[in-house]
């Protein structure tokens, strides 16, 4: 296979893999998606923290009643 044909085939494969985006656009999209994931993970952490605190309060309350 001549080099030109191989280069064209590689170029088509890269374009297909990037969904028709330029390398710059693909990088921006990936960066935005990563930022969204960070925000989702932070929200999940906070929600889990709140649940843990409520559970701890319930356990402490239950222990207090069992001692009486």
C-alpha cells in the first residue's frame, strides 16, 4: 500500500474517531466532560457525607436510648 493511501486511510480513521471534530475541539470537549465528572463526584461526595452524618446521629441516638 503506497504511503499516500495509508496516510489518507489513517486520516479518515482519525476523523471518524474524533466524530468530525478538530483536535482542538476534541480536546475542549474532553476537558468539559471531565469538568462535569468532577462536579458530579463532588456532589456525590457531599450527599454521601450527609447520609453518613445522619446515620451517625441515628446510631448515637439509639445508643443513648439503650443506655437509659
